[in-house]
C-alpha cells in the first residue's frame, strides 16, 4: 500500500511541476546566430530568435542588448494569457531596429510585425521604416515604451 501511494504521489508531483520560462539574449555586436542564446553566448538576430525552429515558447523572455538591428522583425510566436512572450530591452539599453536598408517581406507592412498572440514588445526605437514602424496583427499584444 505504501509503495502504491508513493507511486501515485510521485506521478502527481512530477506531472504538476511547471515548465520554467527561459530568458534568451540578443546582442547586435557580439552575438552569433550559431550561439545558444544564453547571456554568455547571445544570438545576433531577431530572425534566429523568432524564425523557423525557434526555441522560444510561451512564458519565455527575449532580452535585447543595445545596438542597431538592421532587419525586419517578425514575431509569430504565440504566448498565452498566463505565459506571454516578452521581447524587451536589456536594462538601461535602447536597442534600435533600423529599416533603412531592409527589404520588407512580401505581405508585410512594417519593420516590426507582431502576428503572434500575447506578445509584449517593450523598450525599442524603430527608425527608417519604409512602411509602418510597428504593425500589430495578433491578439492581446502590447507595445510598451517604444519610440517609432
């Protein structure tokens, strides 16, 4: 009986353990997209963070260090109400997303395109866009403290 109770308790306990959110890092100057996105070995581009095969899951944070990111940012990753995707500037930094030399992907209308749901995008300066600076097409998304 004790063994059965222990098995039931372990099953419930292990099943109830929540997944822990991860924080990934981008650094325009020192990052490499072959890195693992950790604080010591950050990625270089938003394309790595949110492109095909992205490891970013609901509840995760992508923290972006100072620098200029000359790329179109497309976020289609979907968060949830309790576990949003958070894309934010690193403390004290104002990363710049510069669209002056960027060719926008077909059927997009901004240098930053947020089509995922429950995404918070915070602390950026967006310059040089040939279309909308930030285009939000998802549901329950937030754009906070951004200069466009």
